[in-house]
């Protein structure tokens, strides 16, 4: 690990002022916030991240979960994933989020990992994590060996000729289905970013993963008021039963009235270069009878634009079955 | 055969206390390290080292750490508590599991500096050979290990699990213990040990 200066800013404003001195908030940033450390420390040991300054935001009192004025829920940036997953309001009204978090990582990691950190979780692509290899995300312009190499775990949606890295988060998939808003304090004040706009597709700049700019500090996220009568399921398929990243996952928030789907919010994990909200799957379902045939059509629609790589073509069928099964489970719940 | 009570742990602890291992730090990086200072404050007096206080197993420890030092390395190398093990060093195996403020974490993915003023519990703080923690005793009784390398992490995880939301059956325990890998495959006996303690408490 390279040397760095460890700083504990007095308040969020001071953290922003210091962080704004970096040229980028994306890959290669020379100022980084640390909360749980589970991603950052891992990548610093690999020399994938080499910040000159590390700002500890753990004592900025961003760790509260409270009711939002609009009837939704406000979740602080440094709320630990385990506290969020076990919070009674989350378990009652946003159970898809609780399920998603408890399906990710291990109990130890969930005790460390935070809301904001999980939003910024980095890909597990082995080429990104290995500085001996080329990688357009880590070193723009060096190429993507994953496209012709080991890509079984990588993405089939939202890829480009420059990058096919999967977003590994479970929490983010549930947050996409819940239409979460991300609140950021930046050099020019505070702003709110809808979840759908927060992560970027790789395109020709896979080193840019989010819309965050130098200085931007995620302070909290808000969930909209719960949808009365909605059924929520997070289904995750992986190579082993626990403590593994998704091959495919589905977050479903669905409302069925008299056998007809009236509302559906669907997001997929393990298959996209970002947490993958699927408006196609939702459109295919809303207004239709809640039955197996329509669930299947919804899943077909979700995978319509899927582009398999040499080793991950199986993910198309797997993701379809995952979503179909998640919808069945939700309606039966 | 001459019997010797000189163990590898004794050697490591003595080496750390006398600075024999610290001597691997290039001489140019070593500052004025007075003997009084070394007694009061553990850790190399190298440029950029930062003073912190950790409350480890109920005792306040004044330490000096390079900012890069993980909580794991601090416990093992600076405080000479070698019961906590380094496996993967990337949060994937759980051998380094300790409690911070009563909650289990991977000490390898945390900087010592982040825990200034916090309460750390390691396997050494759980019980002693004469008075084992019930979980330690259950691991012995159920044969919950083979080589033993993952065991302190397993036990620290298992003790934390007792206070976490966990269903009564084996699959619930397995799910919450999935962050602790045992390459010997003692899982069945580990689950039995944990269930034994849960039934008796």
C-alpha cells in the first residue's frame, strides 16, 4: 500500500473542501473518503487505488435512519449495511432492500460496509483488480482483456467495446427498484440525484462510474413513501449458497389488484454494468394478468438487448428464470 | 529429549517487545526511540506514525501506527496479540475477525487509525486456558477445528452471532457463519459447537 495522509474532517463541509482539491472523484482520485473501508482498503492493498489523502467520514454523524417529511425514509451515508437491513421500518416497508443486503457479503462485512460505500462499490472484474493487466476502467486506453478473456462473471447489459465489468452490488439493485434518491453535498452546495442517473454506463469512459465530481460527499439517501400493498422480493442466484457475488439477481416491487398487475418496479443485478432498472420488464407487466406467461414475457423483455460474451451466454437464460421466479414468489407471498 | 517451554508465541512476543523485528525498518526511517517511550507507547517511531489509543480486551493501549497499518497488523505486530490470524488479507476468509465495540468485523479491511478510542476484543480477551469462554469450550468439545488457523476467527464470529438476529436451525447459523472459511472443512462440527452454546444460553 502506498503512503497517504489520514485526515478526520471536523464536519461534512470541511470534508467537501478538502475533497474538492482532487482532479477527479472517479478512478485515480487522489483524495478518497473512507467509511467502512471494505472496498477502498481492499483496492489500496492491490494498488488499484492510491489516494494521497484519505478522509475518515465515520464520525460526521451521518449514521442515522429517520422518517422523511414526505413519509419516506432518510438513510445516512455511514449507516452500516447490517443496521439498515435489520431496521424495523426497512423490514416492514422496504423488505426488498433488507433482503438484498442480507444476501450480500458476510455478516462481518455488513457490519462495516455503509450506505454510501455500497453505492460506490467497485467491480470484481479480475482485470480491473490486477495492475499487471490492461484495463480501460483503471487505465483508460489500455484495452479490455475481459472481452477476449475470462468473462463468465461479467455483464451482458450496458456493456461497450471498452468495458464489460459488472456492478457487483446487491443493495444498489434493491435501491434501483425502490427509486431511491441520492443526496450529495458538493463544492457548489447540495443536490439530489435519482438512482437511475447516479451510475454511468461505461461507453468510451469506463473510468467514470458515477456522476460524482471532486468534493462530492454523499450525505444520505431517501426512499420514497412505501407503496401500500406492494409485494417485494430479492432473489439472488450464485455459484454457492452464501457469501458470493450474483450471477443474476432480481429485485421486484409489484402490486397486484384483483389478479392484475397495477404497478411493477423491477431491477436486475449481476448482469449489468450498473444496477439495472428494467423499464422494459415493467411495461411488459403493468395492466396484465399476474400469471406465469406474463412473467415470462416480462423476463424476455428485460433481456431483449442482452449481449453475451464468450463465457457468460448462460446468464441470459439464468436472468430470465431468476426474474420469472422472483415475480412468482412475490405474487405468492 | 530436553523439554522446553519456549514457544513460537513467546519468541514473537519477546521479539516485538525488544524491537528485534522493528529493526527491519530502515535505520534512516527510525527516529529518536527512547527506552521510556518504547515502554509507554508500542509501535515503531517512524516518520508519519500517528499516536492512537485502542481499548484492547479491556485495557487502554497507547500506540503509534503508520497510517497504512490495518487493525489486524496493529494487533499482531504492534500489540503482539497473535491469536488473530491473517489469512487472505482482503476480507474474504474471516480469519482476522475481531469485535469492534461489540460487533464482529474483518480487521484486515480496517485501518487501526479509524478505531482511535474504540473497544477491540480479540480471542485473547474472550477466555483463558484455565477459564475458557463457553464457545471456546464448545469448539473443543465438538472438535470444531483441524489445523486451527481459522479457529480464532470462527470463535469470534460465533460469539458475535449469539447477539445477532439468527433463526434457530442449522441453515441460519451456516448463513451467518459464511464469512469464515475453513479449508480443513470442519464446518459440521463448528455448527454443532455453536448450536450447543445457543441451546445452553
